């Protein structure tokens, strides 16, 4: 069974956590959230299959 992580906050450390979580066997990150729209757009090109949103309610 895979562990699914919804990540809130993708700042300086958040990018590293997202990359690390995504690379772990048995772990998926289907959704991530941040208030910085430019950051979300930038990361969307690097992390295919992850939904990026500015609404934390979508994760909860």
C-alpha cells in the first residue's frame, strides 16, 4: 500500500522535501499547496502527476 502525502508549503525547504518524498518507493505526493503562484507554476513543470494548488482546503 502506498503512502500518500499532501504537502502544504513549498518554499526553500519545501522544494527539497517534495523532491525527496516523490523519490521514495511506496510514497506518492498527489497534491501540494503554496501561496506563491509563481512558485507553483515553476514546480508544475518539474513534478508531473502532482496537482499544485493555492487552496490548502483541497488537501485536508
